[in-house]
């Protein structure tokens, strides 16, 4: 059960896209919380993302509430979309009796339609009335779209003898494909902690965590217009502020692990996904080269359908690596599925290895390691397979 | 019916992958033909591609025969794969009674398996015995893999009163996604003409034709290890040699149109494809920007599944453009499906337009135009949709 000192939550069904489904959520902090944030680098940004970027600037700010809806992305909605965001902030502030500047808005869902503002307005009193310390999980449910499971993570920490918590929730199943370079993200995630933090460090810690987690997952490679990670620290644990010098590295580890946990849940629940594959690239000329190769392999329809078919079709993986536009010597490539060596010196190792690899690929989770034999560059990505179910979901998503 | 003066062809079933299916073809020219060529830029290149690149160098050479097989790509087969190519050349030369240097080899099919050399050797006498002027179509059939239809094109031309022919055949259905920059190609295509040509001009003419045709199609975006276009000109029409100065521009037009014709056939027969979409990008800062945007849209799983669902889901198209990494102002974007304006100033134009757009998208072929409103850069690509059938084909391709 998600729970952090000073935070409450609630969600209601506002009929934003579907009837009788939680689609409007509220996260609320008793005290102003220091918010770190990362956003999509897609040039086409949704109204709530533009609004939040404008208000957070490049640094952290204090906020009290995040109002979030699913079913409608409020993207490509022009100036009216931005006005709707401001109205939502004002309504939330009025009813919570806080300042308009204390509220952040986040949205996910269909692009290009205006939010059903009247229905949201009508749902807000009930939303605020029902706020409770046990209500965070309801928000985790309300933010889901094509997701099939709720995604939450929770870590207890001890800071100088003071107990504290970092926890989070995420949504994301399709349109999952990070663009390069932090700060950025590819889905919605809200992280809450009662730690007291130094704002600059908190932002840097979040960027680091995002860079090694959400930034290294691919479902379909389609970067969204709405991707947002917000991390709220309300300081109610009463610790001495965490900073680069005071316990920073330790808390960064916890934060990164939590983000990784959520990122993995997104890939495992990727649209239509039946497999979660950990792809390690090693021996590249540089980490950047390794990342480029990983992205191309994770985005290759032929590789992803072979995963779905549990087919150790290593030729497709090598061909994908070969078109990544980085230095590569085919004769040095080696590929392992789990601990089975499938390719050595650019050539297959035989039918027995393929048979063993196929056995491993029948599992829900497995690892794949491509060694390029050129240098020390490496990276680890998480991706999923491409199934007929993905096609079904996305050919029908709006209709 | 494909037919060109001085060229003959034949194909037989050599049981390379399947029984009783044409899989070994031979194209033969009575006289040495000037061959222009383009090859994949994938860093992982198949043995026959490496062999041909080595022999053609950067310029044209004279050849007499192309021996081509489907069912096996002879890729990732190491030095033994290269030896097999040389053996094939030698066997072909011996039986045709020409020089080993007169023969080119081309392959397509599964990666990572050695060619069944004995079965090919056993099939070669019958292959050569059956050569005939009417046999070119048999070769067009033998090169198919997951293709469902034969792809040929034919143009009659008149050069200073002398009648001549340019014709061609192609294969390609999956692993179709050109990499940037000529010379290159993304499938197999063999072009034959009885024109007499100046070698340097012929190579340039082919590069130009490939750049605007095969180089602008995307099925799944996976660039192959074996992509090859070979264009043979045997000079038997008896015309004065075509060059930059002598009728070059005119013949280039015909050659490009022929290549475009074949490229379109590949997209229409894309694995699992039910639609062929002409994507025009206009108003980009540069043609290179337009190409980048076109490639991202054509490769987007979400856009392609929306095409399959006949869903005018313009938000996905704008989101794909937004992640292409080029200059873009969301407020200036305009999108048309056929002649229906679906997006203006970055926003939807309403439900009636969507209804009209859906009607157009129900057709097998339709056009889509994204205007970026920034400059004069433009490009036209052809792509197809992503259906559950694509997944089925590729989850099972090897098994």
C-alpha cells in the first residue's frame, strides 16, 4: 500500500473518456513540497506539459497538489488547451483552499480533443472531499490508459536514524520510446517522499534516476507529447536536508532503483507485450554508440516479432545493429541469450545453441547480450516483444 | 511479358529452403553488359554483396550473368560464405562457357545459414539448359520470399528512331527500410536494357533513380544485409551511347519512373500490408528535414497501426513528427488526407473532417500531406500499414 507522511490522494470517475472508470486523480501534500521534474523532449508538447515547464523553469519550485486525468491528453489543443489547464489549476486551488500556483496539472490519453471541462468541474468536489492518506493507490489506478496493471513502487529508508519513505506510481503501455538526452521521460510517473531535500540536488537526483530508468526503455519507440515525471519531497520526515554532500549518493541509489522498478513495470505491461527483454550492449566504441545500437534493436519490428515468436533469429538482431550508424565489425559480434552463446565472430554457433536459446526465450523475462568487441562502451535497455495484440489495441484505440 | 533484346532467363526449384518452389534464377546477356549497381549500407553485409562490391568497385564493369537465389541470404556466414559465392561464380561460368569474372551472385532469404551448395550445383545444368528469351518472368518469381506477387516493370523507349526497352524485376516485402544517402538500395532489383550506355553516366543514372524510388520507401524500416540493385545494359539496340549529354536526362526519367514503379509494387506487397500510403512532407526547413520527418512517421508503429485501423488519428502523426529531431513549430502544422484538411495550425478541424478522412482511408491507396509551414523543404515517401498479419508472418518466418 502506497503511503507517505503528509501526502493524501483520491480519484473519481469523471467520464472523461469512458463511463464508470477512475480517470481523475489528485495527489496532495499537507505542506509545500519541493518538486523536481522531467518532461518529454517531443517538439509537440501537450498543454499541461507546456504549462508545467513554464512554471518550473529549469529549477525546482514548491507545489502542494497534482491534478491528473487519463482519457484525454490535452495535446494539440492550442491556446484553449492552455486556458483549460489554467482553469483546472484555479478550480483545484479554490476547492483545496490553496494558491493557484500550488497546483500542477498532468494529462494522458487521446491527442487532439478538448478536455470535457464541465464534467471535470462537476467531479472535483467529490475528488477533494475523498482525499485520504490511503488514497494514493486510487490515483495510481486513475492514471492508467491501455495499461492492464497498476504500477507502484515503495522504498523505506533510514536517514540518520530517521525513518522516511520514497514511493511512486507510473502509467505507460504504448507510445513508449524515450528521445535522447536528459532531462526527459516517456510516460507519467509521480514520486513522493517525506524527505527534506535541497532543491538543486533533488532535481539532479531525479534527472540521474530518469536517465538510467525511463530513459532506457522502449515499447514502440513512439515518444509521447505528454511524458512527465514529477517528484515531490515534502520534508515531513524531519531529517537534515539531503544534498550532494549529505547522503545524496545513497538516496540517489534508492531513487534510481525505484524509478527502474517503475520503468520495468511499464515495459512488462507494454501494449500487447508477452515478454520483457533486458538488452545489454557491451564492447561498443562508446556508451553513446551502445545506446544507439540498443535503441535500433529495441525498435526493430523484425526483432520484436521474433521475440514474440520465441525465435532466436539472431540474423535480425545483427542486421539491426548493422544499420545503427555506428562503428561495427561484423566479424567481432557475439550474441548471448541468457548464458547461451548464439553468435561468435559474427556467425551462428549451431542448432543446439539455437534450441537452448529458444528454451530461454519461452520465458516471460530473459536477457540478451550483444558484444561488439570494439571497446568499453556499454548500456542496458529494457524492451518488449511486438504481438498481434499490439496491433489490435492500436488499430482500435480511438474507435 | 518481360523481354529485352539479347537477354534470356530461367529459374528452377533447387529446394534451397522449400521443396517445389522456384528458388534459383539466372539472368543472362548474349553480349557483355555494362552493370551499374547500388548496395545496402548496412554494416553487416551478406557474402554476395561483399563479393559484388569488391568486383564492381566504385564504377561499372562488364558482366554477362546474374545467378540469384531466394530462401537463403548467405549473410553472417563468414569466409565460408564468401567461398561459396566464388564457387557459384565458377560453376556458373563453366556451364555457361563464359569467364568467372562475368558472373554476379545475389541472394535473399534467411540470415546465418550456409547455402545448400550441393543442391544448387545439382540444379544448375537444368537452369542453364532452360534459358530462354521468355524466361525472365520465371526469375522474377524465383526471387520472391514473403512476397505474395511478382514485381515487374517494362518501358519502351525510342532513341533517335531506334526502339529500345528498359525493364526490371524486384522482390521485397519485409526488412524494407532504406538507410540514408545514395548509393544504396533496400531489396533486390534487376534492371535490364538493350540500350548502349556510357558506363559512368549509367551508374549515376541508377543512383539518381534509386535515390528517388527504393530509397524513399519504408515497410518496416529494417534495412537488409542483402539489398542490391543491378542494372545491366547490353547495347544491343544499336543506338549511339547514352551519356549525360546525349539523351541522358530523358532516359534518366524513364529509369526513375521504372524504379518508382517497382518500389511502389514492393510497398503494396509489404508484409501484411493492406494499404499503400503516399506521404508528402512539405514546408520543411530543408529537404533533409523533410526526409527525417517522413522516415519517422513511416516507421512509427502507432501511425502504421492507425492506418490499418483506418483511423485518422492525426495526433499520432503530429507526435511522430515532433520526435524527428528537426525544427518544428506545432502551431504551424497542417495535415491533409487526400484533399481533406484534418489539421490546421496544429489543431484538429473537427469531426466532419475526420469522418471524410476516414472514408478516404478505407481505400487501398491514399495520400497524406503534412505541411510544416517553415520553408521549402519537401519529399515524398511511400509506406504501408502495420497489420496483425505482419506480426504473424514475422513471428513464424523461420519456423
